[in-house]
């Protein structure tokens, strides 16, 4: 159980690489995180109502931290 929990932890990053926040892989390529983490990673206002079109940068720090991936907001 612990191993699967650790492998689901995701870090979101800003384009210049600092960590913006965390999230969790919840299945089938879906990651759950907070809107303020997305806003911080993409440098957009937290009050923004529509989903940003820009891609998020992320990694799995406890699995392969050197491998950066991209994701998009769907909701």
C-alpha cells in the first residue's frame, strides 16, 4: 500500500523549474491537484474561472524525479 501511495505523488513545476505544488495520480492518467497549485504553476490569477490552456510541467519525485512530463487541465 505505501509503495503505491508513494508512486502516485506528483510535483507540479513552474516553467523555470521551482516546485509549485503537489498532486496525486488517481488513475488512467488523471492527476488530482488544487486550483491554486495550477494557478501558481502557470502564473495565472487564482480567481480565474476557466481552465487554462497552457500545459503543466510535472514529475513523480519518488519514482523518477529527473523525468519531466506535461499535463493539461481538464476541469
